[in-house]
């Protein structure tokens, strides 16, 4: 994947597959700290510890439509290649939270890409899901809530 918005789209599709009804996507750009953070949080079915330990294996997936699960492993790899970090926390019946951080100025950090198209695609494709997109930098904070738009 060439940009981070496509990674986000893939991870959010996992949330949708896990029956999430609310998915929050947050991007934080802190250039003064040389930091970019992506957080994706859902209220899907969640995962137990055994599954969490397997999800970064590209040949593990719970989907029946394909035999590989590259989304999380590729995002984790992209974060680590740019001097960043990757975390995943999940509880069965509660949901999952994914956090990827990147050194903002790192030469190998992928561009964010077209988040507008990513968010619009998600909202149009899944109007039954409440998507909350938050973008924060050192000067401003924007929040888009699909529930408000679809009213």
C-alpha cells in the first residue's frame, strides 16, 4: 500500500467485519515532536489474547473470503520502518483499538494520502455505521461525525 489512508481503510474493514457499529479514526500530526499518530477504535466483537498474538501474522485471518490478513501486519511494518511503534488492544465483547505512530520526518514514512476519499467511501458504503473522523494538529482540531451528516 502506497499511503496510510489505504492502510486505514483496510483496518476499518476489519472493524466492520467484526460487527462494529461505531468506528473512530483519529490522526494526530505533531510536527514539533516529529510525530504522526493514527488511532482506530471500534466497538466490534473484540479479540481474545490468543487472537491478538496471531493478528500480526500475515498468513492469519478470521475472514472466510481470503486466506491472508495483511492489513494489521502491513500497518505495523510501515510504522516500524519509519522509526515508529504499533499497539493493539482488544477485549472480547468490547472492541479493539489500534495505534500506529510514525516519526513524521522519517524518509520511509508513507504519506497520509487521500483521507477525504477514504472517509467518504466508508460512509457511503456503510451508512449504518457511525464513523467519527478526527484530525488534530498543533493548531486545530476537526471532527466529522457521520451520524450528524446522515441526519
